[in-house]
C-alpha cells in the first residue's frame, strides 16, 4: 500500500506581496499574469545583457517538451500562471478530505499543461474538481471562504526555510517495515528514506521500486551501488 501526501509549495515562498526580483517567477502580488515560457526567460537570461532570441528560447525548452512527449504529455507553454497558486492548493487540501487529491491534481494538470486552461483561474479549478468526482458546488462554496488559506501560506514558508526544499518534485519513499523513514516531513528512522529529486523516467523509478522490494525482502536498508542514487536524504542526518 502506498500513501501519498502532497504539500503546498511555491518557488516564491511565503511573501504575499513581492517586489519582482530579477529572474524571479510571478507571485500572488503580480497584477498581470504571464505565460510559463515568458517567465522562464527571466529565469534563464540570454548571453547578451539578459537578451535572448526566440529561437534560442525554443531550443532551451526542447528537452522539457521531449520529456513530456515521452510520457504522453503534450505540454503547452502558452498558458498564464503565477507561482503562489493559493486557491488551487487550498482546493488540493480540501480534496484530500475526500480521498480525491490525486484525481483532482491529475485533472488540474491536464487542464493547465495541455488544455491551456490556467490553474490560476477559479473556473479551471472547479472543472478539475468536477472531473475528479468532487461536488463542484461544494468546492465553490469552500473557495468563497478563507479556510485552509493560512495552512497553504505556512507550507510555502516551511517547505523552503525549515525543510530546505529548493527544487520540485521531491519524492521521499519511506518503508516503515524496515525502519527506512525520513525525508523533510517525517522523523528519522533507523535508516534513511529513498529520495528522488526532480522529474525522472520510468526506468529509474522501476530500479527504485526493485531496490525497495529487495531491501524489504532482506529486512534492512542495504547501502551498495544500487542504493547510491537514492541515498541523498540530508534530513535523515539532521534529525538524528
């Protein structure tokens, strides 16, 4: 059995109103939303005083688009977004009350990244909730309140400052049966968790699951060359 817990995260952190810094992504204080591609220009400036050609920007995005295509995802980078999506992540936490977090996020991701329907727009959130089997009327009533807003903002701050997460996605696989527990949100066990930073391919995750099965079968976390790629759990050392 696998239990998945999602934590609201923002690259901008928990500053509710941000004076835009050079190369920084748009936060909730931004009045005019920009597309993902436009915001990535600020993150990766060109070689001449921050200037870059359109052709060079497209080339830089090519590996990203290729990874999506390999997973059956046709990314559309011309959708507007901001990087403190408080409403969508409030609804994420709310959906968790009904066991629908993953279904909601899958629907929202498809609408945003492939359907060019921004996750920063409430209509998109309600469509995703409905697709996930949630009551859209109840979801709208929830969004009219400020419930779980403080929890989202607190997570924005704690994931960066306390957990030290600087890149996402981050996966920490825990196997309590052999004492392999850790990661940024759990107390350390006898052994560290199995950590994957960033997006990865199916072959890497298959290798990880085979490693976990091997260790579970042997009753202990074995540290060898196969385990090396999944051993970077700095939170384990910090909490012991």
